[in-house]
C-alpha cells in the first residue's frame, strides 16, 4: 500500500465510568495498557506520523509511552469533545498534506487487515472522509449512522441528541475515521457545541462534508467485536476475553497445545514455537518459548526466554531470566531478574534464584536461596543451601566452581569462592575462599549431655 496517512490517536478522556484515578487508556488489557495496543497497530501500518492527544493524566500517559520512538503528543487542555481533541493537533496537521487517520485510544480490537482495507478504499475512492460503522443488537451509548434513500451516509447523530426513531437504528459509529486534512479542518472551523452535552462533536464534520457535496463513505465492519469501545470495567473484561481468544487461537493454529485455553493468558508480544504444551492457569508476558517446552499449571513467565525442551513445573515464577535446554524448574520455584540457567540444570521446589548463573548440569533441588552467584558445571547444592549475599549495604558475589558438592543446610557468606571439585560438609558456614578439591567443615563442636533432656522436661 502506497498510502501513508498521519495517524492521530484520541486519548484525552478521563473515563468517568471506569471509576478510577488512572487515565482510562492506561487500564491494562492482556498485560498492557489500552493505548499500547492502539500504538502497536498504528506503527504496524504505513504512516507519515503518529501522534497522541492527551488530556486527563497526560503526564502519566506520556510516561507510559516512552518506549515508542518518533511519537508526538498534543494536549487538549479542557475535555470539550472529540472535535476539540482533534483541534489539539491542528497546529501540526494543518501544515501537512494528505490524510489523517483518527483512532480512539479505547478501541483496541481493530485488526491490521481491516484498517488497511479501510485506507485502500479511502484512497481509491478519493473520499473526503471514510468512516467505520457496524451493526449492534444493542446500540445504546453509540452515535447512530444516518443514511439517505440511496444508502449514502449523510450524518451521525449522538445518542443524547437522537430522536426516538433514530435510536432504533442499529448501525453505529465506531469512532474510526480517515479524513482528507484540508476538508477536515475547513469543517472543524464551522462546528458548534450547541447540543445537549455542550461539546464539539467530531461527528458533526460528516454532515458538513455532505452539505459541501464532499464524498463520505461508511464502511461496515462485519465483526462488531473490532469496534468495541471500552468505557467501563465490564467492557474492559469483555475486550480482554476477545483478545485472549484471538491470541490463544493464533498459537494453537501454529502447533501449540493449550490445555484449558480459557484460563491461559498470553500477551500479544510473546513468541511460542510449535510442540509446546501449556497447562491451565499460566500467564505469559513478553517472552520467547522454544519448541518442546512444557509449562505446568499456574506458572507465570515474564520477559524471559525458555530454550528447547525446558520443563517448568507447577506454580513457578520466572521473571527476566533465561532457561537453557532440557532444564527443569520447579514446582514452586522463583527465578528473579537476571538469572541464567544452562543446559540440563535442575532448580527444584521452593528454590529462589536471583541474579545468578547456573552452568550446565548444576542442581539446587529444594529449599534454597541463591543470589548474586556463579554456580559451575555439575555443582550439587544440598537442601537448605543459602548464599548470604547482602551485608545490609552492598551485595556480594559467591562463586562455586565446577564439580563442587555442597551438603545440606550450608551457607556461603559472600564474597567467597569455592574451588573446583571441593566438598562442603552439611551444616557448614563458609566464610573464606578455598582452593580446589578441598574438604570444608565449619560446624560448632557437638556437645552431648546424657539424661539432661529428662531433667529439662520435668522442669517445664
């Protein structure tokens, strides 16, 4: 497509029906704010520029969008309607040629293909305005599309200003428009706020264009879900269900098994290879999962990479970490940020790993904490092992070289290094570094007092 519109996203509204201090467009749908879904779509299609109109909570919205480059913002200082919101970008757009695509920050289910078809039609018909419509069984709350006897769009009537007869119309305005820039701002200069809400409606532009004999086209979308606007928490939940179903279907069609798909939540940015199995209750966000992995029930994976053949056991949390091939993690383990596990590593139940590296074949099978550590190949960490990495001011590093065996209930007081193939006896507290192939014992001498327990119990 050789059509490059300017894209203007309206995101200034407060969203009173959300009953929240958070700006409406920052409420999350499938792990990311509404506005991010719209921006992802905008940047995915050919464009000349992308801009966002902000208002209520504008600084918060701006901060949320910092990861998007080449994005500009216009401020609507008072929320006086959609036409007034578009005017916020007038200083920039008026000096541009071509067309502007107006999107709503709370309409997140539009498909890229649908929008591309809209733009192609607008270009081929040389229209002054092409707008999206759809039919709803219950059109309450939406502006109604007015058509003449030739089925041509002649206007849009907002519900608050609709007659009883107009309210029976089921074709509604979806709030998505493509305008020829000159025609848009010429008409915007003529609209007023003489309506029941005292607002400047962008929809009034349609009737003005028709009166000027400009070409206006209404494009009905067959799937009304695409045009769903999010105005309250119920609509938020409905939109999330639709998006969840779309994403899950995409992965299943590409060879992923989802057991209990209705209760599996995967964001739009995660990549999953074929022959992966995911059980019910799993949450995955911004991650990459290679083939033949299995993720058991109620696990959560964020910003992480799982290599081929990985097994994530039930109830495990993995955050900003890398898991190597044929490695097992869990059940009920926790990989905190900057953890990196090699090939065929085992991290067992109730093990927490933070900012540490496990090389190939290393194991921490149960009930351990490993922080700021480098664990060598084929190391075995016994039950109850702890790295004492924080002295109250600074984090310190533990290095355990290849082939070390660490007995249960041992502690490493960092900074400390255990030489390769050393053996640490159970119950040892290691405070000094050791050379390779050492036996390390750091226990308090056992004292046994026969009969003492009997006397003690009698006293208590």
